[in-house]
């Protein structure tokens, strides 16, 4: 894990520097959850070492739980502040995360898509993978061309989140998530997976059929998508 995070973080620092040198901001799509934690720690280390600046970086997070405000500790707004944004030099106005408290959800989702387009699209998208094969919260049945929208969380996904929420009854039932189509438009994609709980789904995503029953399988058809796995998550390949 540490090695994968070091390699990917160094690549990302180079990408950001070269895009910035071309005279425009680098646009990053970011994920939450347990998986990216060592990666974000490495980005913070590079930043502190003077090897990575977020001053000219624009970010879009994949998703947010519906019903959670930015100050809820399990919200993805709070997660990103805690694990990355609070430790680097990113301007607050460059950060975009879906708002889980909006009343007009379709309008908010359409505006999110437009903000991504207006930023020139996503240069680099970071992903984890759920045991349902989801990327973002695109649960089984999410169409390949889906866009940012309200989604219902799979029972397995809610179960996996239950410990963090102190019980299944506290886990939100819905989220706002970028769609598969939104994610697949990113120019470069990196999916991280650690641990044996991910071994079966990593194998299905990479070696199984391309199907909307496993959103991550769509990545097989992306021109520049790479999986970074540890030995346990790659054990069934
Ligand atoms: C998070 C996200 C999800 C997670 C996935 C894995 O923003 O969109 O797809 O990446 O649920 O979660 P962890 O890393 O906690 O196993």
C-alpha cells in the first residue's frame, strides 16, 4: 500500500506541475473512504516537503451522503477537511463537493456537472471500489452514461458504513454521486484497493464481463485507467 501510494502520489505531483506549467489549473476528482487515507497522507507529506502545491488545483469529490450537512463528522465535507484539505494550500473556492442538504437535487446535480465542464473536465480521477463493485456510489444497475444524481445505497454498502455511523440505523439511505459517465470522462483514472475483502470484486471488475452490475468493470474500456492493489486485494487475479 505504502509503495503504491508513493508511486501514485509522485505521478500526481508531476501531473499537477506539468498542467500548471502549461498555464491552467489541474482538475482532480477525489474519493473518500478508508482506502485513500494513506494516499492523502502521502500527498500531505509531499506538500510539506515542498514538492506539491494545491494553489492551482481545482477538486471535485465523487459523492456526499444525502441529509448530512458539512459539519456532520461522517459527511464527506468533514472527511476531506480532516484528511486532506485542512493540511494543504488549496483555495477554499477551488473545492467542490456535492451538498447533501439541498432541496432541489436535480438542479444541484446539473450545476455540479456544469461546473466540471466549465473547469475543462477532470484531468485525474481517484477511485476506491465498494464490495458491490461501485465507483462513486454507482451501485449495480447504474447505467454507463449516468450523470451526477440522487442514488440509493445498496444494503451491502450501508452495512460496510455502519461501524463508522455507530449502527446501520444511522447510515443514510441515499447519496448524491457523480455518474459512471461523469467518471469515465476523466482523462486519467486511478483505482485503489486494499485488503482481502476487495479481492473478489477487484477480480470481477478487471477479469469479468463489462456490465452495469459492476460499475468498476466499465474501467476496462477506459483508455487510461490503472488499478493499484496490494497483494491481498489482488489475490484472485
Ligand atoms: C467514496 C466512494 C466509494 C468508496 C468505496 C470504498 O467517495 O465513492 O466508492 O471509494 O465505497 O470505500 P472504502 O475505501 O471505505 O472501502
